[in-house]
C-alpha cells in the first residue's frame, strides 16, 4: 500500500477514535491570530497529510484509468413491453459496459453479458491522462471495432480483440486473496460516464449469492452501477483483484452490494481463451455433497462440515486414483475445501493439462492422491461461436436456431438423427408462443413435416395461423418427444 495512504489513514483513524494518552500524539496546534484551539490536547489531521492522501488516490486513478475501456454494443435483445409484464419484445438495443486491457496488443476482458446478442462492438480507449480534464478529451478518445475471441457464459466472461498495439495494461493479481476490509476502487462507465472511479472496501472475500450456483465472488460496498460491468476492481497498488459483474439492488442503482469475479478466475479464463480458444474445465468423475451435522452423524464422518464424495464414477479419474465414496475432501491443489463453492472453484481454476492434487480424509486417516484431470468443455458454449443473432432467429417460436451439421456433432454426440435444427438460445417476441423448447433441443418435424434446415423450419412455421394446432417432433438428450401447442 502507498506509504502516504497508510500514514494518512493511521492519523485520520487516531483523530477520529478514542485512544489512550501517549498513543498517536501529534504536535500542538498552532495559534492563528487570537483563535485558540477548542481542545488543545487533541490535534487535527494536518492538511498536508490529507493532501498527500488525495494526491495518492489521484495518482492511482490516473494509473488505472488508461487501461480501462468503454464498450459500446449494438445488437438485439429482450425487453419488457411497456405496461405489460407478461410480454417480451425483441428489439435492437444499445448497451454500454467496460473492459480491462490485459495485453498491450489489444486483448480485453469483459463480462459475457456485456456482449450478449452483439451485432457490432466498439471499444473506446481512454484519453491520455493529460487530457482527463480537457473539454475536448471525448473527441480525442480512440474508437476501434472489436471482435469476440471467446465467451464463457458459465462464469460470465468474454475476451475481445482490437487491432492496436503498445496499449496500457492492468495486472491480474493471482498471487493472493483479498481480505475483508481491504481498500479497493472500481473503474468503469456507469450510465456511460467513462473512467468513473469509486472507492470502498472488500465486504467478503468469498460470497455465493445464488445457493444453486457454486460460483463465488468478491463482495464490495464500492459503488457499482449499470455500465460498470466488465470494469476492474483494483487494490491500492493498481492491481486487479476482481472484475465487476453484478449488484444486488431493489432500486436498480448501487446499494453497496456489488460483486466481482475474482482475479484468479478471470486469469484462468483469459489464459484458456488465448491457448485453446474456449474454456476447458477439469472434472474428476465424482458427485460431491455438502456435509451436514446429521449426515456426519449418520455416516460416522470425522467432521460435520466440508465436502464428502457421495459417488465415484467407476473407471473414472478419481476411481483410478483410489478415491472412494464417503471420502471427505480437505484440499485441492493446496486450496482448502470448506464447502461446495470452494470445491467447484478449485476444480474450475485447475489447469486442464495437470494432475489434481487431492488431500482427503477416510475415517480418521488422511491421504494424498493425484487424480488425472478429465478435460471437459460445456458443449453449449460452441453454439455462441456460430449463432447469428439476426439470421438465426425464428420469431414465431421465440428461439435462435442453427442447422445441425458435422461441425456441431460434438455438441450432441448422442444425437440419433444427424440432421435438423438445434435450439441455440431463447428469443421470445411479442407474437411468439410458449413452446417448451430448451437450449440444445433439435427440431426434426413440424406437424409431421420433415425439417432438415433452418430455412425449412422458418417456412413451415410461417404457414401456420393463430390458433393452429402445432406439434414439434424434437430430440432431447438422445430421446424423441413431441411438444404440442397452439400458435398465437
């Protein structure tokens, strides 16, 4: 931490709290004219110390801001019809977010939701520091077209590329974990206001907002608003500790409950995109469950907290390494596992080309094993790479569809018919019907009419009128079924 910040904060804290006599004493205040200090024994924080603190924060902002970009996205998306909570419209949207330059040759990390449905992405580079207070700075900012290198919706991260070089960058701090109470700063474009800086602290170093989702975040009370998404959360050295992603809010604005993706996960996804073009994650072939006191008592476990293996896949990686059901996982790659969120996080950031080092507890005996990681990829991620949000939309069914061909065979390897239209995403419109279709379904027929391509599907549904009985023949997870509904 900057020594000026430390010294000023220590002095400010001493002046604001009751402290024993003799601790944190300051020189007696000078008499100005005939005015005597109200409390001669208690001194105020010297103005020069506050000025040094302010100057240090300004230096930090000027150091970080040039490597934070504003991202403007034009595309299509879903919005609620005015005055109708039960109706969704697909409209052309213009959204704004932020991003972090992580490579001087134009690689930028941001949130996946920032570029969702993008038809065009523009990146606005920050004006040089000397121009930050120049009225013409906005005109001098450089605007460049960007392309998507990779998207991973599972953790809400995306990598963009612009044609530029020698750009300022920010370092992702993967060496340490931020601690509650640590001073942090958010930089982004809330409501389009580029290079806005806000200050706060780390509220929690590991927060799981959704109990059904093992993803963990840094929680911060730093002001984060729409437009901050994809921007950095930095410490007092200017290193990125997290990527600002979401807020909990009843009003839509900042209420001091902001969440950032930890730098370790951001770095893992970035390195995966650069190396593979997508994200592989490690799996060990087990089913893990959180231990409860009741479970521990019934199974005779040595501890009533943590993670226990409920199942080990026969002939899978964990089975081959010697792990068995009822083993308690203590650590993965040296990272303590105290719950399912930490178990999932440790597996997620594990390099897919290295063995997993597992510390476990069997009864009261500790053991260490090496598990060959099974490298897997979410097959639905591949659909993002090929889906065109305009050409692939089937408005009447409220979906994005893709022709199922050889390139997508790896997405659904168990598919029984090698042709059809795969549902790549949901796109409900004002005249679309609730069909029951899910992402990954493959449409083979409409009212017994064979469907072999997206064009045939569009033609078939275009002939249907409101009120017509419609039956889709689909394949879902290798099984055939019908979806019946009436057109609207």
